[in-house]
DNA sequence: TTTATATATAATCAATTGATTATATAATTA
DNA sequence: TAATTATATAATCAATTGATTATATATAAA
């Protein structure tokens, strides 16, 4: 039943509005923390803490680019997460307007 | 974003070991509460409360048969839940040994 | 109609969680 | 090097949650 425990842990992570939205955003493209903060209209520590949980579970990975840290989706082999994200309407329109507003 | 909220609520329900196991069991066949209690080796109120949450979310439905109440899976149209349950190895061997042990 | 069985509900409580506030670190720019 | 920007971490706190204990309801059997 170890399989179920691990699955439940991952699903618990998805079962939060903020984190689920972050994953849906990252489905479109990698984003830095300040992008996410702006889009979600939340505080920077709040975004960071949710990202940390997602990272601990291995669902996202990060790359630093100068002073920005970009997070991207890392869900290979987790078909059910893909199925969940496919269920969410694209948030592309939330991202595009910000292009170059924030970083770089 | 109402879509995401509802999805997160459902995923939060799946993000619990006990409830996820109940769903995986019901994937095999409908079960009464006493079946679930025996298989999970938990208390009757605990099973009942989890079943109530699943029922409130519309993920399971119930039918009374005499003094037993059978719960069954009700996830039509929720592809992501099917994907999650497909990810779990079958629990059939947990169910079969109990056949006719408990009810009726 | 009393007793037993199956299930639900309510109350309680400890543990977990999400958000906020404050502070620290790291990279960049002036 | 000082100031600024991006991000992380730590501490705090209210709210939520899962489990337990106790009790209620409903069906069936004696």
C-alpha cells in the first residue's frame, strides 16, 4: 500500500487552489516567482512556500537565471497529474498579458 | 476559475489515504460499510465520516439493501479520477477473501 | 416487543495546514 | 560598496482536518 500513500500525498498537494493554479500556469510555460505572484495576486512568501512544497514532492523543478528563479513542471510518468491538468482550461491568457512586464 | 476551485476540492478529497483506498476498493465492486471497516481495519464511525464526504462531493452513491448500505463509485465524466484510480494496483485480493464473511 | 446488527451523527481534541509578518540571502545595479 | 530586486526561510496564528468516543437511528431477528 506504499503506492497509495505516495499517491495520496501527491494528490493532497494538488488539492489546494493555489498550488493547482500554479501547476496549471506552469503547464503553459516555465515562470519565475514574481510572475506567479503577480498572476495569483498573492504575497511572495506565500507563492514561495507553495513552490517549495511542490518542489519537495518533485512535481516542479527550478533553474536560476540571474536573479530570477524559473520553475517548471516535472511530472514525467505521473499520468494522473497530466489528466488533472488537462481537465483545467488553459490559463494562457493570464500569462500572456504579463509578457516582459515583470522579469528581464 | 470556479472550475479550478471545484477540481481542487475534489482532489483534496482524494488526497487522503483512507478515502483514496475506499475509492480504489469501490473500483472493484460496491461494498457496504462493514466490508470497508473490515478491510481498512478502522472504526465504523471513521469509515462512515469519510464516506459521507465522498458522498457530499458526489463521488460515491449509496443504496440500502436491508440493513446494509452499499456504496458504489460515481465518477462519470471525471476522467482525472479514473486516471488516478487506474494508477492504483488492484485491491481485489483484499476484497475477495471477505466474500460472504461479513454481510448477508 | 426486546435484542442485536448496521450505519449515521455529534462532540471533542490533537495535529496539520495556509496565510501573514518579519527577516535573511543572493544577484544586480547605481 | 551601497541600494535595489528577487527569492527563501522562520515564526506565529487561526482555521481545517482526521480520529476517537459517545450516542442516535433504522432494520432485522429472537
